[in-house]
C-alpha cells in the first residue's frame, strides 16, 4: 500500500451495476491483491464533506472548473482512524493532502483550519454539508503502480434527509500516469464498461439537499444514467 499511496495521481472512474461486478473481479483475479483489514475485504468508510452555506465547492464542480477542491473528514470505520483531507483537482490531475485527526469530529478546529490554509483553502466558513457511508474493496496491482477501489452500499445523509445508490458500484483507478493497458482497464473495456466521471459528493448533495434547493442541470444526465444502471 505504501508503494501505491499515490497522493499525486490520475483518477479514472467507472460506474456499473453490482450484477456485473463478479464478472469484472473474475477477469482480474490473478493480477491484483486484495487489501484486507483484520480479514475484512469490504471495510466500511465514512466521509464527512465540508462546504460553505452557498455550496461553493459543489458549484465549482457544477461549473466544470478545472481547478477545484474538496474538503472532508475520512473515517476508516474498521480501524477507527480519521484524516482531514484536501483533494485538489487541477487539469485532470489529483493532489491529496491529509493529516490525522481525532475521531468523530463534525467541526473544524483551529489546527484543522491552519492545515486548510496551508493547503490553500481560503474559505473560513466551512460547515458539514454531507455524510457519505459506503463499503470499499481495494485492489493493488501485482505488476504496476496502480490501486483500484470499488465502492458500493453507497449511502448519503444530511440533517434528516437520506438516500442510497441501489445496485451501484463505482470503480476508480488511481495511477501515477494514465494507462489504458492495465488488467482492470482491459477487463472493463471488454465488458463494454467505459470511463464515466461521477462525484459522490455532488450526487449526495443533490439527493439530500433537494433538487429544488441546488442547481443541478449539468448533472441531470448523470442522475438519469445512475437510475438506468440501478435497473440493470
């Protein structure tokens, strides 16, 4: 895992029906190792996203800004470890910075805000805007510097509103440089599953804050596609 930390990377996402996931895993089973936490190969994750009251980060994504940020607490539920993370995407490349923090935090401390300032987050009015829970399979390539994550059981919550992505899996390839010739990329291509960029944060905001409260016209096609995959 240390060799594939890939805090500076290229990400490629795919969305598929969970009914197709066994076929994908069968195609690549000899080329990847599965990360296990105390013999649990599908550990739980909990992510708390922060944004302004006007949802600045969300709208930057909606505007398709090529230079944008996400701020979140990422809790590894099984190991009970939490990090404050800043994810910076610029011109298709992702840089992630993080620091370890106390568990079960829902507010940013002065130390947290100092870290955010050093990470060039200039907003000082960030508040919790979404909670995202999911299970994850993590694969590490035996032959290349590549990590693959497969998220499922994806659930969103904000205040009293909750939602779930039924029968949806999100596969994400993390690579130092884009390569379409790795085993998982070839397997997905053979199964006619093409790259498709989707943000769990943005989808979660729409589903929990309400379509009547957020601008989402550029995400309509993604919502329709997710609904279609759910039925597969």
